[in-house]
C-alpha cells in the first residue's frame, strides 16, 4: 500500500520548483566554464529520516574527492561536489587542459576543481536566494579526500538535531551524452530549512 499522500506530493513538487532554478543556473554557469561540454540536471530532493536518506542518495562508502563550500551569513548549509578520482581527472583535462598521471592531485588540479565548486556555488545560491528571499553567501571551497557518506552525514547532523527528517538536494553532471560519476549535494542548515518551509507554503498557495 502506498503511503504517498497528496500533501507530500505537493510538497515534493514545491521543493523541486524551488531547487530546479538553482540547478539550471548552476548548469548555465558550468556550460560557460566548460565551453558547453558539461551540463547539470536536478536529480532529486530527498526528505526523510537520516537513516533512510543516506542509502537513498547513493553516496556510497568508498573514498572520494570532495569540494565543500559552507554557507555563511544568517542562513547556512553546505554545497558538496563529490566524484571519483578518475572522473575528477577527466574534468580537469576538459576544463583546464591538465591530464594528471602521478599519484595524488597537483596544485593546479586542486585549484581547477575548487574554482569549479566556487562557480557552481555562486550560481546555485544566487538562484536559491530569490526563492527564500534571504541572502546566502558561499564560503571558500575546501578540497577534501574522505569517505563521501561520512561527509554527507556530518553535513546533515545539524538538521537531524532539530527534527525527525533531513533534506538534501542532489544534482547530476553530464559530459556531452555521458553521465559522469559526479554529484552535487546541497544540504541546508536548520535555519535555511525553516526559510525553505516558508517558500514551500508560499508556492503551494500561489
């Protein structure tokens, strides 16, 4: 028996309407940065308990490379780019013409990937600012090598401490016709969750 109600369906539609423009703005910025070769699309806005959500977003338990930007200001959250090392090297070659071959990441590769995160975050949160009517300020990017699921779980803990459900928005990447093993996750903090709830209510009554 399905437990999906009309109310939850309307909320899901409202959340996609809020996050959809942010993903599209990030895609436009990425197309400019990659000379039209890389695009983004909204995968899903997941909202459930922390234990249920982590398997749903399919972050995996393997070691990954991540670019993490923490929002500053009155409302917060984190934007996380997550990718495998081969996919990251493919992106570096496409974006900055550098083909890494040795172990580890060169400073130039790290710089190119962090600049990618910076470009995406600025476009994404600028669009989201219009939806929540509050200013969001992306902080400087951090280059991290860690287990992706652990980083995502840490980002979600602030929400989990303030309610039963947590929310994360997942966006995917394509290189031409190929789906890349890259994902972008946006995790709002508790204060931003409240602003999103207000935006959802306004959308449902518009």
